C-alpha cells in the first residue's frame, strides 16, 4: 500500500507539473503597435541596456520566471488628481510657497521616451524596488515644483504667476541627468484651481479686493484730472483764437475804410417774414 501510494503521488505530481508547464507555455502578451516590449527573465540575471532586446507583436513567456514590460513610443500623458473620498489615495502635488503656505494642485505632465533609450530607462529603474516610470516622474515633479514655489509668496502663486511655477519646474526636470538623457518632457501644467488653506485664501481675496479698489479709485482720479487739464487747454485755446480774430479785424479797419463806412453805411437787409398758416386771400378778407 505504501509503495502504491508513493507511485500514485509521484504520478499526480508529474501530472500537475506538466499542467503547470503547459499553462506557463501558453501565457502570452501582445505588444501593441507603437510600443516595444522587454522580456525579463529572473533566471538570466540582470542584463545591461545593450543586451536587452526590444520585442513586438505577440510575446510568449513563463509567468513563474518571466515578466513582460511594455513601453509606448507615443507621448505619455499623466494626470495626478485629488481623491476627495480617500485623501490617502490622492496623487495631487502638495508644495509650499515662500513663507510656508501649503498648496495642493492637480497636475498634468506629458513626456516621451527619447529614441533608443527605452532599455536604459528599464535598467535604471529596475534596481529600484517598486519604482515605475510614472512614480519616478511624479516624485521628480513634486520636488521640482516645491523648489520653484518656495521662491514665490503665496499671493503670487494664487495669481497669474502660478504658470511661472510650472515653467520653472519643467526646466528643472529637463536638467536632471536621468531625464535629460532618456526622456523628453513635453509639457507640465496645473489642472483646475489650486487648493489653499481657507484662511489663506480669504486673506488673499481680501488683499486683492483692496488693491483693485485702490487702483480703480486712482484711475478715476487720473481721468478727472486729465479732463480738467483738457478743459483748461480748450478754454485757453478759444480765448487765443478770439483774440487773434479781434486783432485781424482791427488790422483790417484802415482809416480809408472807416471814412468810406461813414459815407456809405452798409446796407441793412430787410427783415424776413416767415410763412404762416394764412394765405393772401384770408388777409384780404380781414381788410
């Protein structure tokens, strides 16, 4: 019985092993057009970037010892959003301004792998446990935004200068050795409104309202002053023209002309009678 049991167990183990091998041999993954795949075999040890072969189409692999990684050649667009239901899952970037005001923002980035650099990206991140390209870009973007925002006061970031933060951060990303060599950062921008502490936001809104009111009052006073100056200039010009007209008139009144006007006064035209609602027949009837 013991011998038979052992023989049966051996057969069952061999059958299970064959089934597992059959299942493993049947596993495959399709690398879509516009992408390249890398087959990682845990039994081969770590290959260098020059030893890695980029694969396309259908790739068969053993799920117990191998894994397939896919890299798209198209631009990667990643948006890191808030999770209002569970803040622990939020991917929004949190950073601080000059003075320590905490700000959070949904952020979007676009990047592309440079030609021929996908194996180098894979090898560089392979040694960092759990690190993905997106995770690396998120961490690098957060650090760059924090460095740039720390140079600006919170009211500047709240206003039009918030775009300066992303421009500065994108420049810093492009200067990092790993990104400069392997990845082209196409764009970086904040999505939607930035989130501030409520007290900070109310203080900024009050300051902006005060500045707008002061500026509007100044513009109104400047406009009134310009109008007064223009009226004074216009009045002065009219007076000058009147004086010039009198001077010309006086200059034209020579002695001969004055003597002539005394002898031959200018004819006075008869008064004009405006037509009325009556006719000549009605006037005769009145007579």
